C-alpha cells in the first residue's frame, strides 16, 4: 500500500474518532471545537474568561431555591463558541447555577463550535444552532426548550420557566 493511501486511510479513521479539538484563533486564544469537558473550560491556560465570569457572577438565590426543588431528571446540552463574548459570559454563569443546585454534571454535554457554528464531527446537525451559546434542555431525551445567546430575564428565571413548563420563548423565537 502506498504511503499516500495509508495516510488517507489514517486521516479518515482519525476523523471518525476525534471527539474534540482545539485551534488557535488569530488572537492566539484557544478555540474548542467538538465535544469538550468542563475541565477544558476551567483550565486557565486556555480560558481565563471562564473562571473570571464564573467567580464574579452573582446568583439570584430566590430562584435557586425554587430550582433546587425541581427534580433533576433533565439533561442539558450547551453549544458554545469559546471565541464568542456571549458564550464567554453566559456559559460560566449557567454552569455556576447548575453547580449551586447540585445538578449531576454527568447529565451535561458541552460542544464547542467554530465561527460558522459547525464542528468536525457535525454534533450540531439537526439542532438548529444559529447563535451561541445555545443551551438545550431535554426531558426523557426530548427537547423541551432552549436559551439562545442571552437570557430573556435571567438565566435562573429562564431555566425555572422552562423546567416548570411555563411559557418561555427564547430571544429569537417569534
């Protein structure tokens, strides 16, 4: 087998097994692309913005008490752009909320997208991700609602409305 064929086959196989990658953007900041884990975001050598926004966010405690009472039988997928100011601001805040209500982090999936809102493994296909961050809440595997780019009232209030099945329309829903 020629070296060219071997290299091509190796690249094809690698692309199937690649979960998440990082890229450097022109400002020499790390861009997370594909499925990522929470430790990637908390690593200050890649994302000084994460800890800054996580630590400075002031939780809305009155809503947290209500959120704590709701069964945690839902899953969350967050599609973010580590290059995006809205993602840098909202994702750490949302994760701080989940931490404060003792949400099972095993029920959380994080996906980094590039500036075209795509990833090498196409994790975003069928999800209609036009803006980041997009936080999708699922119950029994079915999407019940989403928070898109920025909350309507606050992350706590919006999440509470979604989980209580109250009427909630995200920023871009008419």
